[in-house]
C-alpha cells in the first residue's frame, strides 16, 4: 500500500513538473504575443490620428496660402478696401476658414496707413473686427521662411477663443515682406478629431503643442493645461523625452503599474501625438481593436478602418430568414446582350 502511495505521489509530481515546464513558456509566449500585437495596434492608431490631423492642418495651410496670395495682389495694387473685405469674404465662402486675419505695417498703402483686420464665424455668420489679432513683432519673426508656421497655443486677443494660429507672409512683387496673413484653428476642432476615434477608457490620447500644452485629449479635463501638471516625476521625465524626439515608444511606471507610451510628431507644427495605456490592460485593448478595427489590404499595402456602431449593426440588420423582395427579370437589350442572330 505504501508503495502505491509513493508511486501515485511521484506520478502527480511528475505531471505537475511537466505542466509547469510546458505551461510557463506557453504563458510567456502568450504574454509576448499579446504585447507585440498591442504595440502594432497602437502604432497603427497613432498613425491614423496623425493622418486625420495632417488633413485638417493641410486644409488650413492651403487656404491660408491662397488667402495670402490674393491679399498680396490687392496690396500691390494699393486697394485697401479690397484687403479690408477679403477676410470676411473668405470666412463666408470656405468652411475651414473659421478665423482669418490680415496685418500690414504702417506705410503699406499710398496714404501711409497700415491695416489690421480680423474676421471670424460667430454663430454661423461672418463677423469682422478691426484690430490686431496678435503681436506684429511675433508675426514678423515668421517672415523669413516661405512656409506656414504655427504659433504656440494662445487665447485669441480679440475673441478669447482657445486657438492655434497659422502664420504666412504677404510679400511684395520683389519678394519683400509687407505683412502677415493668419488662419486660426480652435482647439475644439482638434478635440473633435480625437473623440471621433471612439477609443476605450483604457487608452489615453493627448495632442501637445511644442511647449507641452494639451490641445486635445480623450480626457477633457486636461485641455489647455501642461500635460505633466500634477503628474508623477516618471511621467514628467517621459514628457520631456517626448517633446525632444520626433517619434518613439517608451515605458515608465506609475506606482507599481508599467505604462506603455507611443508618440509621433506632426510635421510643420511641432505638435506631438501621445497615446498611453497600462500594461495590465493589454488583453482588453487587443480585444477591443480586434472587434472595432478592420484591416484592408491592397497592392499598396494595408490601412485600418474603424468600425462604427452603425456599420456593425447593419451586418445584423436583416435576419437571414427574413423575406426578400421579389426579383424581376428585366430582359437585356442591345447588340451585346440581345439574342444572337440565327446562323445562316
């Protein structure tokens, strides 16, 4: 009897050792697979957010250049009245033009005057204010480069709206700086782009300006504040790295929890897209992306499309056993589809 008990004990111990030997590597493999899958998903999500922001920035930039070139033509002809009415005309005609300003230095026109006018959309209607929408000295510092430059976050001096301002020079025929055209983007426009992604609470996304101010976030309470305010020292050091590098993947600890962080920069703006999540939420995040993302492959590679509640519901909108509408056979006409001619 004692021998049987010993044999049974050895068998159980042997089975336990085999289970541990097989199960632990399997557990490590599963964790590594989930972490690698999530890293790929977060990179894809960061790239999708960057593309949406680039599209919005490009719309503003193209509109601003067109606006500045037309203003330069009126300025060269000395038509001050046309310059004065130009911002309001653009705001009324173009949806992306939510706020446009023109600034010309003194002595620009024949009577020795300058110009400072700003038009914006007020409750859907264009409105114009005469006055500078910023410091001309700050604007003139952007005159050297023939490209759109974005100023740091500010409250607009005329409307008080939280704004990001794009600046483009207005030049004379021989290329000398004469004034500045500005185009504003309210941070609430940026906020809509992030909230439209519909991300779960386990993922935090922030859009930062070059000074670390939160321009848009999945945490509305963080808007217009430094991202590292009231944060841990580990996160503050991580933010310093984010603002000094163009892109990357980092990890840091919040208490006893390891955090994953991915970031990318938005070319031409100095902005940073930052997405982070606790490592303890890896499996939940992977399942969420599997459920809500659709990867479409083509000859040029692949891109990811976010499923919406409507699109997911439409797949089950018509039950398989529901009666179908009658089918009508319409005779095809034309030489190609008509009955063939009899053989002769």
